C-alpha cells in the first residue's frame, strides 16, 4: 500500500473478470490523521493505485463487498476513540462505474466501536456486536438491505456473547 493505515476498511471486490479482482482499502488513520481516501490493489499489475473517489468525510471504518457479486464496497463508519464522531455514516462505491464516487446510504442506527461486518447475500450485510458508548462489548446484530436502503435489528440472530474487535465472514456450504 502507498499509505500506512490503521482502522481502515478493506474488501475484496469483483470487477467482472476474475483476473481483475481487487482489494479496496479505504479510510482509517495514519498517526493522528484520519483519512478519507483509499487505494486498491490491482492483481494484474501488482500495484496499489489510489482510488479516484474519496469518502465524503474522513473516518475509521469497516468495509465489505456487496451487490452484483461483490462489485461494490460498503463502508460503515466506526466510533472514534475520542468520540468526535457522534453520528453514523455508511457509503457505497461501485468499482465498475467510470468516474465512480462514494454514495451515502442509510446510516447504521447505532455508532459502534470495532464491530464486525459480513456480507450475507448479494445485497445484505450484517453488523455484529462492537462496543457501545460506554465501551462495553455488545451482542446485537443489525442487517443492512441495500435494495431497501435500510437497517433492521435482528434480535433472533443475537450473538451468544458480547464481542468487539472481532471479525466475521460467511462460510458457504461445500460444493
């Protein structure tokens, strides 16, 4: 990568041809500077060109591939340690679009510190746990539906124990 980043979102995205898959890394921080720019690893050229599009504001975030086989990236803002961020923000980038830009979508209902995010379908993402305003880990699960542009809490999927600073991925059934 060109820029060292902590607390950045990263997602593998599908650009159409399997030979052109990319890893997008966006936001995060380098030292005390919170970032809004991003980079993408291009497997064909083995390089890290900068993304043309920047997030609307600098933010710590998680990122996850979503939509049309993972051709877009959803960035979900994290609560900053100094609590300077008081509202949640989510943005979407379609990596196949020419002159693409980040588009704001429905914000997560709660601003969490260090949750996990995972794509669970073509147009759906889970936000799992994370720390609340008192820095206590939570066990809640929220579902984002891109088609409805809405988040819904899913109490029936609540995690068996509270967690923060964890990761999640969907394990597909064996073929």
